[in-house]
DNA sequence: GTGGTCTAGACCACC
DNA sequence: GTGGTCTAGACCACA
């Protein structure tokens, strides 16, 4: 049996961090766990966490103080929101539309699908 | 690292079979692979495939001839479509709307999101 | 003896590629060597070249076709120029000024330093 | 991967000594480490250190008392400064100008580059 | 301690 | 074949 439709681990870790940010569990400008710490928590290789942190740093969600650690950026929440919106528009919206049309619905049906979810016409 | 956001294996197998049906890879009234055969293909326990077939039989997508094997029902395609529509309405539509509102969009934004995917204004 | 004031290898490789682009040795939209190929040429681990290509992809100098390889982007030359200008302004200009002032010159001396390079006023 | 854009080792050692002088870590007329001592510190062949000391002696930064060792000259700091200025004018200034023009700047842009480093127009 | 880089070697999906 | 990801383990600079 296959289990291969997985999102890469380093992105799964990024997702968890994004959730922490969006739910205000982690505050702006606060230090986040060290690479080794998170790697140990998740039972993952430090390089994998490093990739996560590189990714989030490119997205300007976190920043680094050399020899100290990683910190949430001032604009972490906004940047996270931007990232997630982009992912949503680029991937989930098209997927949703594909599925919708594959099942025989039209895009104009969306509003009615949402309102009466018991509608199974035909 | 956890991988626990998985759909049950027997349902994953069911999904694959549904895909075969919807893409016309498998035709109505044709015999489908035996439990043991599929179990071997997917490297899973035959009991798991049995659960899949029980499930699909309840949905009237397949039926059983004792001592012979399982066959796609006459209305397999329609039943599969019904099943998938139901799943879509029950799970994916609500999930989609949740995410959408979580990111700060309104339901009335859907049409414009679809048309111009570069739209990220709030 | 130390040799440790090195630029990271993956960035040295990036530098070489940038030079190829700036000197028009490599043309826009053309395929560039595969990760393994370049790794072999430079006697370096494929992961190191992968880091180089990731970096250049973020800079929009190259792009990827899955299963095919990496290609120079349409705007490769302009993007490379932008990158190099940024590096120059961020690192080399400040370094130059530091050295200059450390040696007892003033910033206003620059013009005269350039014109008469034999000037070693005490 | 090559690392061949290195300055000769004996000159790298000379650079370190010059730094000691310019930062007043070593005082005028004081004895400096023996050839063998420095060779051991830097894990290099004593002949290499010998070349360094010959070079610095020519530049009148150090002098030798036979059978005793090497000492910083009275004018060590000034001579070091002269040496470094010469190197700066002969090599680094031309290099800087080359790079600057290669990136599309004019020499007259220097002042503005220094003041507003965010300037990337042109 | 921290992160940053590199290697060697592995397995995977896509083409 | 291609790239993408992951692991294990190493060495380094910086603080």
C-alpha cells in the first residue's frame, strides 16, 4: 500500500509553525526552538529542520541571530497569512474546482452547494 | 515525525477503485481482482481488502458471486458518482469554506477568487 | 595555516554560473547541466549543487522542469545583474569604505585616489 | 571543487602580522615569535615563515638580530600602513572600479552608491 | 551552546 | 534518466 501523497516533512514542520503563528501561540520577536531541539522533538534529522527554517526565513516569517537562534519576525503573522493565502489560491482552489467539475457540477453551482449541502440533484 | 493525517487504508483502496470506475478503466459487470490478488498488489492484509469490498458492496458499486469473485454492478459508475458527491458535499465543501473564512475571505469572494487567482487583497 | 575565509562552495558554484550568464556563455531558456553532472564536474556532492540550484531558482535565474532538468529563465541575465548589484552594494561597497577609512583616507578622497593611483600622501 | 583563488600562504601570514601591528597588538621594538614557533602555530613549513619574515624585513617592518630573533622596527606601524596603502591602491581600488563599471555604474556614481545603498536603478 | 555547510548514501516520484 | 527529500554524521565559525 502506498503512502506517498505526502507533503514533504520539512513543509509539514513549516505548517505546524505557521499554525503556531496564526493561533498566536508564538509571539512576534520571540525565540523559537533551536534546530537541534525541534529535530529531537520531531524525531527528525537536524538538516530537515534546517530546510524548514531556511524556507520560513525566505518567507520572512522568521529571522536568525548568529550563534543565538531563530526568532519570529515582526511581521510573522502577516507574512504567514500571505503565504497561506498564496498556497490556497495556487493549489487548493484549483483542486477544489477540478473535483467540482469532475463530479459534474458547474462553477455557478458553488453558491447553492454551499447553502444546501444536502442537494444531490439527479 | 508523525504521518497521522491518513485516511484509513481500506478507504484509500476504495478511492483507487472508484477512480478506475470513474475513468472507465474498469467496465460495468466485469470481474474485478480477487481479494488475495489485490492484497498482494498493495502489500496489505487480505482482511483490509475485504473491508474495502464490503464497503463498496454496501454502496452498490460492486456485487459478489459466491465462489466466483466480485463484479462491478450495472450502475457502478452512477453509484460511485453519488458516493463521491456525498463525500464532497459532506467533507470537502465544508473544509474548503472553513479554510476560506479562516484566511479572511468571505463566501461571496469565491467567484472572484476563482477568476483572478492573483487577487490577495483582503 | 587557515583557509577559512572562504565563500561557501555552493555559492562559489552559483558565482560561476552567474559569470556564464553575464558573459553570455549560456543563453536564456537553455538547459544547464544536471545536478549530478555538475557535481561530478566539480567533484562535489550532488546535494551541494542542489543547494546552488535552489538558491538560483529563488533568485529566478533558473527554473525547473520536473524530470527534465534546470533551465535559464527568460530574465536570467537581468536577474543575475540585480543579484550581483545587490551583493556589491551590501558587501563590497561597505568593505571598501571600511578599508579606505582604516587606511586613513576620507570618503571624499575617492575621486582623487582613482585618478592618481600613485598618490600616497602621508 | 577548486579553492585556487588563494593568496600565497607566506603573504597570508604577513597579513596577519600586519594586522597585529595595525591594531597595536604587537608593539614597536618588541621581539616577535621565532620562525619555528610561528611555523608550528600555523602548521606550515618553517621555510614559509622565513619567506614571510624576509618580505617584512624588506618592507622595513621587522628587523633581525642574529642569534636572538626578529623584532618590530621603530617605524613598523608607519611602514605597515604604507605597505597596505600601496596594496590598496594597486590592487583593490582597480578591482573595485572594474566591478563597478562591469555592473553598469559610472565612477561618478560612487558618492551616491555610498550614501544610498538601496539605489539599484539603471 | 548556536546555526551553516558539506559529504555519502539512500529512496522516491516523475518523465 | 531527471530532481526532491531525508538521514547520519562531520567540521566549522560565531558567541
